[in-house]
């Protein structure tokens, strides 16, 4: 079960996205940047690892299936977010980024390059579902991160990551199904998908996408059995997805209150932990 403290942390981050607090922190700040297919999200935590600010921007054209396809567009979005946060009094200088499991070499390094081009120091890189697990504080289970273009899986046992994987199925694939059915573009399809008034109508159309996510989970968990799946990523909030995955996998499924915000907040916590450990090591 997802702890109340984890859900509260996510609600606090949601509130912090509005930059509506009275005074910005005077101590060090730590940022996490989630360069996603559908959204770029930057989370900011303070010296206690608590969320204090953030930014969220649509980014469908620059990232696809875990790869940075339009480098300058990704940098431009992040620069805007950094400038907005700094003008609001959140003087972020250091950040971490995340990449899909299985991303190797130069493909992973590109995520760090985006941060550097936006004027941020790079604290480190972390796999996306592993970052999500830092927020949920899971001892045993599998985090299934359903992103825009890919689904990542991290298996955790005894509080340690023992396996990660990633495959190309995510929210954009649901958009493509909707777009094909109604003969519209994917932008309009996304609007339909996120409209609560139409979600029951389109559920039968995109149920196969959810079944594919379940199939991915089943495949990768054959050698690493778990009892519970923890779903994160924006698509995880679609009504009915929990029941599909429970039926298809036979496992318990847990979804946090704001699944879209889990991974970026986890990336920020990774930055906070890394930099705090560095400081402690110098004393």
C-alpha cells in the first residue's frame, strides 16, 4: 500500500507547481527534470527534501519513446522553466535528470546535455521508474512507469533495485488509437483522452493499450515475481486502468494520488540525496 506520507508529498508538489508560497527558501535547492514525451516537468525540493516549486510544460514534439528527437526544443522548454523558477525566487543551479531503463551511452548522456545547455549543473542521472520508487518508498514490488512513449519497469526487493526494463508502449499509443478511430490529429485525441466526460466512451478503444502494458509487466516479471504493481505516469490516472492490469496480471495494483508527478519529484529527491551525501562526505 502507498503510504499516506508519499501521497501527501505529491499533493504538496502539486501545490508548489503554482508557485504560490509566501517566501522562497534561503537554503540550497535541488531540482529534478523529467523530459517526457508528453510533458517536461521540473520539480524543486529544499534542504529537507520537501517540494517547494515546480514547472510543467507540454513537450510532445521534442521527446519520443525515451529519445530526445528535437534537442533545441527540449533545451528551449527547460530554459523557460528555469528562468520562470529563478524569477520567482527559486535560484536552482543543480539538477538531476532521468532516462528510460535500457538507455545506454550517448543516448543517456543527451539528457544531461539538455540540463547543461539550460544552465544547470548535473548532479546525476537516474532511471525513471527507479526515481519514482524514491517517492513511494517501496520495500518490495514493481514500479510500472507508463510514460508518453514508453513503459518502464523497476523491480524492488528489500528496498533495493534488482531489475529494470523499458518497452515502447505508453500514452501516445492511446492517442494514436483515438486519433485513428475519430480521424483526428493526436492533439485533439489527447484532449478527448483527458476529458472526464468522454473517458467512459473511449475506454473500450484504448483498453488494448492497457492490456499491452500488462503484457509487458507479465513478461518482465517472469523471473522476478512480485505481489504488487505501483503505477506511475500520467496515463496511470485513466479510470479503469487499475482493473485491467489487476485482471491481466493477477497482481494487486496501487496508484498514487498524482501519478504524473511521481517521477519528476523522485528525480529531485535523487539530486537532493546525491548532493547531501557529497556535502556530508566532505565534513
